[in-house]
C-alpha cells in the first residue's frame, strides 16, 4: 500500500476491486479497489456504510451534487436519491473533467466530522 494512502484512508476502509456498470449512464467501469463512481457521469451507488464494506442496505443511485477543493484534492459530493445520505469522495484521474467542473460552485452540505477527509 502506498504510504500516502495508509495515512489518508479511514481505518475502516476495505479495499475491493470490483467492476460495475453505471446505474445512471450504463458505462462499464473497471474498478481498481478505490473506484466508487463512474468516471463518465460521476454518479455512484449507495452500497457502503464505511468505504468498501458493502454494508448499506439502500443500494440506490447517488447523484453528484457538487465538487470542491479540499486539502489539495478535488472532492465529489454524492447524495443518495432514495435516503438522502451524502458522502464526499476523491475524484479520480480518469474522471470526466468537464462534468467535474460543472459541479463546482454548487452548495454542498457540511459533512459529519467522522466523514471528513483527513491529512
């Protein structure tokens, strides 16, 4: 594991390499163990309570509702369409930059202290 990942990921993180088809746009997505959203449309799915655990019972689509810069990284904020749960996720190098830029400037909810990215 890379040193910076060891310092930044939650101690509850469980890495899973899974491929999936995007619920929103149908794009086949190849997972790398950290992939949690579609790189084309940035939509996600509410499957985790803690990153990687697949313990959420909801399973609904999560809309990208905003983006912001936090700690030098671009963060995508997702909100579940069924239950309203929101989560902040790091953007990935292969994310569609035009879609990502469209999300900047939208108001996003403050995360609970336990859900904030740390350094």
